[in-house]
């Protein structure tokens, strides 16, 4: 996407201190900015780029954008694909590439071909991202014994997850070099560990996205809402 783009900001109005859901108030910024500049602009106004969580939000947002010059253009919203944000299957714990321990191979994780969102451990202890449908053995984690178990039958990541959860606790979680060393001591061929990622899972304001409304070409939603591929 080029320089184009108008944007929608979001500001949450909270009613009192109770756990009422915030009422979203959208406002439309009649300027052309990059996604990053748009995000910054909204944040400077104490809001963030718009989140859209349901059909009502979409309608509300569409109503807020009438009467402007750039009415037919795409607009930015806050959805983006943060490729550094991963999860451990155990406890759904957050993992951030660059901040948390990892022995990634070369330029991995690179989410090659938009499909590599599961993690394998090589026989030399190096991590690689790969399609979750590849077939590998698995390293499971047993919480009671606090140890790792190597399972050698070839499985998809999803099958491996199911296997580890039904026989032990979960797929392996690896938080430091000592734990990576324990896995390596099992002498694994390439094997699954519990690290995985859901693409397009979060909004600019940090909230999780559950509502998706992609157009066929998967670059914009049906209402011409523009989203960003990567920061
Ligand atoms: C991998 O990404 C796809 C979408 O591209 C998603 O449906 C799937 O749940 C993800 N898998 C995991 C294990 O996170």
C-alpha cells in the first residue's frame, strides 16, 4: 500500500469505575498518513487506531466517515500482523521474539509463504518456524514430573498438541538455555515444541481480534477498511 490513507481513531469513554464495556467513539481523521504515522496520530490524541469487534462497530464506523473529501478512499484501522508475537500452548503464555529466549535459525521466524506459524526444534537444538501441517515427532512436557518426553511418531503440530495434552501436560515449553539443553539431551530428530502464532490476532491498542471481515483478496475488509501487513 502506498502513502494514501485516512484513518479512524478510537477513544474509549468509560462510565465510572465499574466493569462496564467501554463505549467506543470513533472519529475520522481527514489526512493521508502511513499506518505507523496514523497510529501515532491517534495515540497522541489519547486514543488508538480503530478496533472493530462486531457488525455494529462496522456500521457505527461507517456512519462516522460521511461528508469528507476522501470519502471513497480506504482508511486505516488498527488491525496488523505482529510477527514477533507468539504463544506457548502451555497456559497460552505470551512469547515475544527478540525479548524471550529462543535459538532461532538464521532469519527465522520469517512466517514464510504466510503459513509458518508453528515451531520445531532441530536435532542440534535450533528452533525453526514451519507449517503446522508438517509431520514431526514431538517433545511433550509433564508438569507433575517436571520433565520432557520425546514422542517419535510423525504428527502435525495439532496432533502433537492433542497427544501431549492427553498423555502428559502439554507440548514442551522452553524458557531458557538450561531447558533447551534438557530437550537436546533427549536426542530428538526435528520435533514440535509448543510455540505457535495466530496471524492477525491483535489490534494496535493491544486487544485481541476475534471479528474478521476480510475481502476476497485479503488486503482489505469489505467496507474498504485498510489493514497493515506488518509494522
Ligand atoms: C496458523 O495460522 C492460521 C491462519 O493463517 C490459523 O488459522 C491457525 O490457527 C494458526 N495455527 C496455530 C497453531 O496457531
